[in-house]
């Protein structure tokens, strides 16, 4: 059980890092100015932002529960 929770914790942390890094920033600075021209031509990819937001919330929940479970088991 402990090994399963450690593996789940590692996978959820890697997935959480990737999901956060793949999200677009709110005020992206120079990259926001460059992508602004791309959005005017190609349109905004709103669906991907919503998907990454939901994925981040799910992975954060899995991370929280697996870390709590691991702390309760190892005591």
C-alpha cells in the first residue's frame, strides 16, 4: 500500500507540474504580445486552457489525498 501511494504521489506531482507549465499565463508579457497577434489570426484556444485548468484541479486533489494517505500510513 505504501509503495502504491508513493508511486501515485510521484506521478501526480509530475503531472501537476506539467499541467501548470502548459497553461497560458494571465499577463504573459512579451510572449503575450507575440501570441496576441497569433490569436487575432488563428483564434484563441480556449478549450485547451479549460482542459488544463480541470486537469490541474484533479491532479492537485490526487496529490493532496495521496500525500495525506502516505503520512497517515507511515506514522
